[in-house]
C-alpha cells in the first residue's frame, strides 16, 4: 500500500491506512518534536496527538498536495505549543546527540571533538525560544526553504526570516561566548 492509498483508506474511515503513515513518519516526527520540546516523552505525546489529529482531519487534506508537509506542520505547531507550556530547559543527560552519528572511521580525538561540539551546539539550542528552535529545526534539520517554512508555520515570510536571523544571531553570541 502506498501513501496515497493509505490516505484514501483513512478518508473512507478505514484505520488501517494510518498504520502505513505511522511507520513512514513516526521517527522523523518524534525527532523533530524532540528538537523543539527537548523532552522525549513530550515529543512522543506530541506526535501521538498529531497522528490522532490526522485521523480526525483527514477529510480536509487535499490529496493533490504532499502529505509530509501537512503532517509535519501539525507536529511542529504542537511541539512549539508544548514547549511554550513547559517553560523549562532539560539537562544534557537526554541530548539527542548522546548516541552520536556513526562516522566511517573516526579517530578517538575526532570523536571527542565531535561530541564536544555537539554538546556545545545542543546547549546553545536549548537557550533559543521554541519559535526560534522550530525555525532552526525546519531550516537546518529538515531542509525546508523559507517559503516552505512560511507555509508550515502559517506566518509571513518576513516573520520566518526574522526568526532565522534572530536565532542565528543568538547562536553566534552563545557559541562565541562559549569558546575559549
């Protein structure tokens, strides 16, 4: 079953269509929500709620458009709202970078440097507002263009540019002050 068939099944009230969408998008959605909320359990709750919302609102989805941006928009919006409600920052103990990304053959020194850099960047990201984190995640993690971000975040292109500008400016300050 392909994505379009799964969506058509959902539109007919057949919940089996949701299983394919969950398999296809759950990992990316949880990672995205986690980067914004900074809490694993909260990110999983956000994604679960987003899938329930898909089931309830699938009739409003235009099958001529791609599903992923429509779905990820609800994930990002829900994650930003959840992060606002939390008003707290988590410790580095649950950093998404703690497992690291596999390198073909990293030397011990480069592995340590890479882990240290990831930790510094993670600390700086934690200090951004949820809206700024969402902008950074969409642009640099998911690779969205500014116009796609504008559509996903349901805001003016100028707002997207401002959020990215202010996030980059704050990251420069934060990362600059953390260097020795």
